[in-house]
């Protein structure tokens, strides 16, 4: 998760519990753009993944990509359904994509939801 805040000396970013300080806005902009994709995993509970997405919406990110690979595709749908149940009309499904990518010399299927905050 990426958190950014403006301080007296510049901008402080927290990325996965590591703190970076930068005086350049473009560095933070690149980090924020990378922070809008969430890859669903089986290691993390569904509720925690939903909370991460809601937290990113509250931090000002308007568009989020929710992506699941292989066996996590069904879990991706579960995360979306719980998110929709919690936020209702506050989240809009913009696009759904399916496809495959090469990972570790193997072709792996994925499901990608593009979501937009509407509150």
C-alpha cells in the first residue's frame, strides 16, 4: 500500500511499511500510479483486501485495478462482490478484461476489473 503526505521538507511516502522522502512531485506521481493495481492472493483474507481498496479510495485514488491470476480468479470475483456489497453505488465497474500473461515461462490466465470511485 502506498501512503503519501506533504511535510515541511517535501513529500513523505510509505510503501509497504518502508518510508521514503522526496522533494519531487513526479516521483510521488509515479508511485501513486503504480499503487492503483491490487493483485488478489490467497495469503490475505478477502476482508483485508477489500479494506486496502477502500483505504486507497479514501486516500484520493479514483481508479483501481483488481487483478487475479490463475486459481485466484474466483477469489477476485469474491473481493469485487464484497466491495460492491460494502460500498454499493460508491464503486462503479468500468471494465472487465480477461487474458493471459507469461509468468515463470508459463502462460497464466488473469481476470482484471477496473473500478472507479463514485462517492
